[in-house]
C-alpha cells in the first residue's frame, strides 16, 4: 500500500479512457483517499460512476480557465478535507485549429494564449490554491509529452505549452521544496484518449510508436498510473523537479531496430 493515509485530488478525469482514470485506479489500489474535479456539468455524468468505483464521493467542479472557479473549488474541497497530500494535474487543451497544419501558418496569438493558459499556467494556479492546505511530504504531478522537446507534425503550439509545463514543474519544485512538497511530471507515450480522438492520423502515430519503441508497443493508462502512484508516494521522497518517461523507451531510440533486423 504505497499511498496509505494519503489524500490526493485528481483533475482531468473525463472518462474511463482518461490517463487520470488509470492514475485514480492505481492510487485507489494503493490505499489513497481520492477527490476529483471536473471541468463542467457535462463531464460530471461520466465521472460519477468512476469516482464511486474509486471509493470517492468528493466531486467538485473546476474550470481552470477561470480564477473564480479555481477559488470556489478549493473552498468546496476545504469543507471535506482540512489538509491533503497532493494533486494530479491531467489537463491539456489547445483550440482544435491549432493542432492541424503547418506550425507557422496555423498558430495564432489567441491559440497560443489558450494553450499556455489551460495546459501550463493552470498547474501553477492549482499549486498556489493548494499551498495553504498541503501536508508535509506532499507531491504534485502533471502529464507532459515528448512534443515539449522534439518536433512532430500537428502537435504545434501544444509542444510549446508542454515545454512551459516542464519548466513550470522545475520552478514549482524549487519554489515548494522548502515546504517538503515535491513536484514532478510524467511524459507519457501516445495513448488513445478523448484528447487524442480528434487528432488526425493518431492510429498511424500509435503504430509508428510501436515500431520505434524498444519495447515494441505503446503504453497503457495502467502503466502510467503505477508510476504516478510511485511518484506521489514516500518511496519517491528523493525525486523532485523531474520528468519521468513512461513511453516504452521511445524517446531513447533514434532509429528503430526493425529496419536492421538482419544484423
Ligand atoms: P482526456 O481528454 O481524457 O483528459 C483531458 C482533460 O483535460 C479532460 O478531463 C478535460 O476535461 C480537461 N480539461 C480541458 N480543459 C479544461 C479546463 N478548462 N478546466 C478543467 N479541465 C479541463 O485526455 P488525456 O490524454 O487523458 O489527457 C490528460 C493529460 O495527459 C493532458 O495534459 C495531455 O496533454 C497529457 N498527455 C496525453 C497523452 C496522450 O497521448 N493521450 C500523452 C502524453 C500526455
Ligand atoms: O497532449 C495531447 C493532447 C492535446 C490536445 C488534444 C486536443 C484535441 C481536441 C490538446 N487540445 C486539444 N483540443 C481539441 O480540440 N497528446 C499528447 C495527445 C496528442 O495530441 C496530438 C498528438 C498527440 C500524441 C495532436 C497532434 C499530434 C500528436
């Protein structure tokens, strides 16, 4: 039981395919008490039965694009938990028109602003709102992607927003280390979730991933969940400001072995 006596807030659970769902399952299995936030009423319907499965009755609306929504959600959380031990930030968004086509042609000031606001600033905002309620040995966790450090077609301004999120992880770690709060990120390989479902050629990307990754496959939300549980547990007490790759090794291989399978 990695997370016995830990209270952890989970954001970004839209449905059972969400990475946040794999994280919640692992954390519940490891003994954590969980609370959840949801973006809007429409997503509450999906969340209710899943939260029940994970033993939680704490469901709070939080739209991270609005300061007053964040403020209200933490007032609501305070009524249930006086203090807690960390949160998982599993939120990312850019307007759909930003994620298709040539980067320099499609990127707009508004698209850039929204992507950075929702996908990076919100991590700082949630850390700021949590700070007064965080116990000693708390852990914050976010989800990033390889597009932060390497280019690829269509990921476009989300890559810039993830680069910002990774720097955010390091600056929050430096900022909150004195309170013994750790801050880390998992860089996950591509997974077919709601956020990925609108993406052009996503299936081709998954098969590309499998053929280049050392493990010869993609990763699951359960595998991301297990690493998330570890990073938020006291077994990871010496790890902060770190980006941990859960991608079947994809980022470590410049050239796929399969092309030279005769050698
Ligand atoms: P998902 O669609 O299941 O989750 C995205 C979540 O973001 C949703 O729950 C949505 O409600 C939430 N969200 C968006 N705008 C919001 C707002 N204004 N306020 C509150 N919540 C908001 O998809 P996912 O793939 O599980 O994404 C979770 C995280 O993992 C994202 O940060 C994503 O960038 C990252 N990630 C995904 C992959 C992948 O291939 N699926 C890979 C690496 C990293
Ligand atoms: O971070 C992500 C998902 C990001 C995302 C996806 C959408 C689709 C729907 C952010 N905003 C939106 N907005 C929408 O309107 N991933 C890592 C998954 C992903 O998304 C891609 C990818 C991969 C991988 C987009 C283009 C290319 C590759």
